[in-house]
């Protein structure tokens, strides 16, 4: 039987760092990654030799990218593990770092997510099993169909769905690390072009490049290295599940999300209503509405109305995607989930500046990866 994280050693996020998520540039992945790692080390107040292990989450870079990057920080001989889990690659790297510290195998571990745009080759294409879905329905078509179903089922308009993007662009306009740093009006978002069904271009996330780094540590390491306990963010839960068979007509990503969110809340000993900030995988605007309801923040069909009245704004009942989410913060794939942890930690420290959600004490980060997998973390501010 699976043991909850609380049965192991406490784990804390002690350092965070980012390279801006941005369109493809001539910047090498090594420069992207080193920028984020050095910022995370400076944030924690440690040197590279204090790190016991490293997990590197990437989906597009190719084989063995870490050594060419980490050698610039010193040949410490630390174990390096490459992690590929589609869009959840970075989140999974964080989870592996957390579990290594929790188990006592390491005192300090680094999780780094980074990627640069490249052709995507899905392994299942070579699995020898005919694909009955993806050859006929691209991801944006899939989510456009979900949006259409949601709108018809609950009487929600295209304008209400597009308000997700309006909110997230507003948040990202205050985020110097975001891919899209401009706010857009609802009219601009709806003006198109339409990518599929009701989903316009600005309701679909951009794929770019970037890097994010998180350093996690044990209580022993915090004391031994003299790190700040006031800025250390406790990891209450780290859960992961993969897709199973669901009832006919159910959306697998939503049901997988529902199960993983419930597992994580149970492991952390919190209820959805306790959460102050949430970073959701919102590759398409409809996803945020579906996942808010899957979390249990509001009943089915009511997320659009609660969004419209400001419940999910920074300063509202619960801040959803204060970073700007995948829609505006961006989705460079490997770094995305690590960047979510950075945002949650920043919010719980009270260091998010103009994006700060007042009184934030408890946060959740959620990522889905094609395959399908789901990874959820819940973090708590220092006592």
C-alpha cells in the first residue's frame, strides 16, 4: 500500500530560479538552464557542491543534456537523472527530487526543467498498434470539442470560456518571466483567428523555450547549511497517476485530474476550499474550467460564472494561475511544471510583487502529460 509523504522526512523548497519562457531564440539550452540554476542557488544561499543529486526534466532536447550543462557549475560527481514525461516532465523531476530527499537518500536535490522547440515524435507511433484517435483529432480539436460539449451542457457562452484567457493574460502582464506579457481584452481574444471550434489563437498556449529550477532540502540540510526557514516552503504532497479506463463519454484528462487531485489533497490533509493559489495545466482555455470543477472548488457547470465574478482572480476566493498559466506564462514543456512550483513558492513566501495573492498560505500545482499522466504537488508556507 502506498505510504503518504508525511510518513517520511519533511521536504522543503529552499531555492527557485527561472529563465524567462520565450519564443525560440539563438540562446543555447545550456545558457537557459544555467540561468535558472544559478538563480535558484543564489535564492537558497548555497553553492553547487552542496547539492547531492539532480533531476533534469526535458521532452524535446534529446539524449543526455544535463552533463554538458552542469559541468559549468563544477565536476562534483553528483548523480544525474534525465526525466521525460511529456508535459509533466518537469513536474516529475520535482517529484523525484522530493522523494529522494524524503527517503533520506539525499539532503539537497535539484530539479531542473528546460527545453527548446523541436519536432515532437511520439513513441506510440512506433508501438505497432493503430492509432484510432490522434490521426483524426489534434489536441486543439479535442479541446474544442470539450469546450463545445461544456458550453451546450451548462449553457455557457464562448465569451465566458474566453474569460479564462483574459484573466491569465492580465496576470502574465505582471510577470517578467512570462512568454506573453501583454494583457488582452475579451474582444481581442475573441477576434480570432479561430484555431478550432470556439477556441481562438489566444486561447491556445504558446510552445517556446525556457528553464526553471527548484532546490529541495531536508530539515537537517537547512540547519547544517544555515538556510532561511522563514523562506522555506514545505512540500505536503507529491502524487502521480496514469490514465485508466473511464466511463463512456468521460474526458480522460479531466477524470485523471480529478483522481490525482483528490489523492494529493488526502495526502496533504487539506480540502480544496483550503487552497489559496493554484497553478493548473491550462493549455487551452476550457481546461481551467474543467479542472477547477474537478478539484471541487465549485460544482459542475459553475466555474464560468464564478470566474466572471472574480472568484479566481488574484485577490479573489482562490487565485487560479496567478503566473498567467500555460496560456500566457507559456508552455515550453520541460520547464512548465517546475515553473509552476516556482510560482507557488513565490506566492507562499509573499514575494510575488504585483501578482501577490493576499495571505497565501497553501498552494497546489497540477500538470497533465500526454500518455496520459498527471502530477500534483501541494505546498505550504513556513510556520
